[in-house]
C-alpha cells in the first residue's frame, strides 16, 4: 500500500487536464455544451463534474479523490461543513419509523441533529455507552438501520471499539458511520476495520489551517453515489474555492498530524505528574482507561487532550488567560494551538446532568495543539499553570 504521505500528494494526479502543477480552481457555477446531445451527456450519469456545480465540479472532484485515498475508500463526497456531511449521510440512510443507535459521548451537533431533526421526522434514537460494545448489541431493535460512532470523542477522549461495533452491525444488518475528525485518517482508518462510512469535519485536520468550513464522507462507490444523489436535493455542497483550499491543506496532512502526535505525547507525559493537574485525558497515556484499545486501532494519538485543572472553574479560567500563545477558540486539528473551557461554554445550554454525563467538569480545559515546537508548547502551558497557582493562592483576578 502506498503510504498516506504520498497519497496526499498524488492521489488526484490522473485528473490533471493541463500541465499546471497545482489544481486549477474551476470557479464556475455551470459548464456549457455545443449541442443538445452533449448537454444531455454532460448532465446524465452519476456525479457529473462538468454540468452544474451542485452536481459536481472538477476541483471538488479532485479534492474528493484525495479524501477517498486517505481513508482507503472507493469514493468520497465533499459537503459544506462537517454537520452537512453527517446530516446528509443520515438523511440518506434512515427514514421515518427507523431506529438509530448513537454513542452517548458524541459531537454536540450530531446529538442535536438526531434528537431534534430526526426525532421530528419520526426516527427513534437510542444513546449507549460506547465503552461497552455489548451496549450497542443490546440496543439493536428490528428497525435499527444505522449506528453512529465517533472515536476518540473530545473533550474527555473516550474510545469506541470500531472492529467490535462493526461486527455487531453487520450481524444485525445495520450500517455504521464513524466521525473520524479527531483521529484524522493519518491516525485511524475505520473502513479498514469494517466500518461502512467515514465522516469528517474537514474544517479540522484535513484542511488544517482554520481557513474554511468543510465536510467529507468516504466509503464504497455504491454508498457514496446514493448520498451524492441526495446531496443534490439537500444542497449543502462544497464550493470550488473551498475544495481548492482543502486540497492545498491536505497535501501536508501527514507532516502536520505527525507533529500533533509528537506534541500531544510530549505535553501529556509532562502534565501527567504536574501538581496543578488532576488528570490528563489523552489516549496515548498508559493511564487512559482505554489506552490498550486506542493503541490497537490507532497509529498515533493526535494533539487534542482534556486537562482537569485543580481548583475548578476559576483555576481553569485563569489558566487559559495565562496562556500566551494558545488562542481561546473553538475547533481542533489546526496549525495553531487552541484552548477552550467547555464548562463555561456549555453551562447555560446543557443541564447539570448532561454536563456530568459528558465529563464536562468545571475544571476541564480542552487543548488542541498546533504544529508549534514541542518545547514552546510545554513552556507556555507549564508557565500558565504556575501563574495560575500563584493567582489562586493570592486570590487575585
Ligand atoms: C467540528 C466537528 C464537527 C462539525 O463540523 P463542522 O465542520 O463545524 O460542521 C463534527 N464532529 C467533530 C468531532 C468536530 O470536531
């Protein structure tokens, strides 16, 4: 198998229709034809790329080809955001009266879509604890069509056993979709483990530069064609310009994720024994309760982690304020280092019970490390923890 580093550079080269080294941006809504016959030919068949850009576009098709190669899928489809990718997939695979099983730690947007839109359309949804594959099997019902997974799931980095759940789904005739955003295809390739469909917020490590919103799906040609058909009705497609940005971002994904992995291990190990830290949620640490499973299905552990700061909400807040290079911003998997305080963000929208169920304690901080030098990250974080405890003891700020 060609390495992922190489696929990211060359997987789309048979698309080249001129000698430009970099893919051109086909910034056009439509394509012309000379005759009625040619017009008909351009518009028919699956996934035309030179008819009307909602159906397809040469730049978008090239970026999709790279995503498919990175995930080891036959085909991929690009959409306007990660949420568009997840919702378009679910709206293709499930209909009124069907049953969906979803893991209980899952991206908040996925949960909201299932519990509001899908329930409004008469789809039954059961949430289960993803640490136990048997919980998925117990939840299987006669109308179960789809199992929705995400691993690792930030901010507390729970892991789902992809091979085990894929086998259960196959046995019961259900499809599986995995949100692979946090892992990235460099660290985890669910299709190789028997999963049917991989979804990405390509806003994160696929794009990697915090400059676009994008979503992706990868899987068999048959499945992606079905979802493509529905995407032309739902309309949440990716623009050619965003596809070009995504393509440029993906060329370096292997290098970027490699650095995220190194920075993640280095910082997590440093903080594990730090007196200001109660616990580091990072799947690469032996102390992570599911480290064995993570090591079994991942090639690296990335740059996202949850830190339980001693001293609760105020201490977490002071820590983030004391960071000098990390920006306080949502998103993960970027070139820059980012930090958020999930409790402060979610306290007003989630119930106390819901916060607790998701492991969002007052002292939890989520870090997404960038490609900065590891020693700079470690010194910024440890300095912020030190000034945090000084403030804590002097009662300032
Ligand atoms: C950001 C994110 C999403 C949503 O993607 P958008 O591109 O923001 O729509 C879905 N899943 C995970 C794990 C994410 O981090």
